[in-house]
C-alpha cells in the first residue's frame, strides 16, 4: 500500500447567496429538515423533501467553483456547512457528504490543471445526485482493492459486482464506483468509474433497514455487465497504490466531511443536554435545576472538553489543506486520525448527553435517542477503528508502504 502523494495541495430570506455574502442554508430551511427527521427515521424513508429544498437552494453545487455556477465553497467552508446541517438532520447531511465529496474531488483535479471531471460541476449544479460505490463484502481496503471486476472493452470498461452502503439510494444519478482489472497489462489495475443509473445491468436493491442514519437509504447496487464509457472513467491506477492525486482527494474530502457530520451530531446533543439540565428539576436539589448538580456540571464539562478538542483537530486539518500546508507523508495519519477522533468524541458526547438527560432520552421519538443511534454509524465509515490504527501505526513506524501487509 503506497502513501498518499500530496502534490495537488496547493440567515437570509433565500438560500441562494447574494453577492459578497457567505452562502449557507437558511435557519428556516434547516428547521424544516429537523421537523421531518424523526418521522423519516421511524418510517425508514428517504429525505425526498429535504432533497427538493437542497436542489432549489443550489446546495448540490455548493463545492462547485463559482465560475462554474456553484457556491464556490472550499473544504473548510464545506465542512462547516455540513456540520451545521448535521445539527438539524444528520442523515440528510451524511448523504450530502457522499454527494459533495465527488464534487470536491473534481474541484481538486481542476486546481491541478486536470479538467476531465468538469462534467461533474455541470451535473451537480443541475441538481443531479452522486453516490459512493466503494463498500463491498470481502474487502477491508476499499478504493485500493476491489471484489468488483472490470474488463477492458472497446470504448470503455464492463463492470460486474455488488456495491453496498450507497447513500442516496432512491435518488442518485451517478455512482462513483471502483473495480479491479485483473488482466491489465503490467499487473492488476483499479478502475474508478462513474456508473449512470440508467445503464443496462444496473439494479438498486433495497436493503437498508439499520440501527441509525436510516433516511440515507444506502441501498446495495448490483452491476451486471455494466458498460462505462471512457469519458466516465475517472482514473485507472495500479491496485494498492493510493498516490494518485485523484485518490488523495478521495481520502481528504470524504473523511473531513464525514467528521464534520458527526461533530454536528455532537453539537446538537450538547444543546439538548444543556437545555434539559437547565429546565429539569428535583425536589432533592435545593436550588432546583439539575444544572446545579456538581456531577451534571462535571458531565457537561466533559462533553465540552471532548468536543472542543475534536473540533480543533478537524478545523486545523481542513485549514491546513485549504492553505496548501505541506505535511508530506504525514497527511496519511492526519486524515485518519482526524476522522477517528471526531467520531469517537461524538460518540462519547452523545453518551454523556443521555446520562445528563436521564431515562426519558431512551424513548422512541426522543431526539437524543435518534442521535444515539445515528452517531453509532460513524465507526463504520472508512477508516474504521481497526484500519485507522493499522494505517496510523504503520505510518508513524515508517512501514506503511511495505508488503506483504502483515
């Protein structure tokens, strides 16, 4: 497994940004999302109305450069926007992460002088939805290896395999997927392709009935001899090699935006717990409110300390990336450390929020009960706990690029 090559580093009345303003979704829009989130979770339904609002606002093109019709948000701005969205509708935010990181990759390629993905800008601005097709059964090194097969044919590739965890299952137009060409000259190659949902052989299988993040409707996709033309091939790289700038961006953008989503969940958990502690009272507390209980104060302080440290880690990471700071090979442990820290902190904060709030928080329909389930999903995104510790440990020891793996 090669190390990352970082040579590419270099509230209003409308959601549409006005000249000179910082574009963002209005609080009114976000409150509508929050009002729908609980029912969508209970019914295990997709956030179709939220998506309509996001399209109307232009949010699907938020990361598209402004000269190409988008909002022009960089990674730091996009992370802040996703964190804010997650405070209101975590599943909607997570699904938009899985869309927006593809736009971010195209943006990074554009900055590096590669215009081959400019078509992504056009489709994102037009409201087309992108999804991630990386998760597979039997593969714990997503993106760099694959159980999905690619065969070179005239004018493109034919893909066969099954993808999992495809957020935006009912709505995506393009599935960014990868597959392995075993027979490629010079050795196995990973083919990164954009699959059109309307292509022959594409079947979305409704599998999504999960603990949390239910409105993402992250269904499986079966690819049965699906042809992808060369114009929709993003990259072809040696299997196991993560050094191509396309793959660098594929690590940086999704992990940063995923981290932002889970910190947004933690933000909301703190809000709910603090509000409850101020309002909740006991006949055994002389001053009345639970906020005066020293143990509750300790729990709330611990929530703040966890969230403050994780927030600083994410904010420094995205700031450094946007500024073009040269961390060299250290970008590998930094990106995985940042995402892991955010998720672990978010889980701890939500756990404490339930402790502060008491038994009422475990009832179905309580927002904290839903957040408790949603935040659990953070550990399943790449890199999970095992892969993170493997990659960070190997990077620090200086053995990350060595083979065999173990």
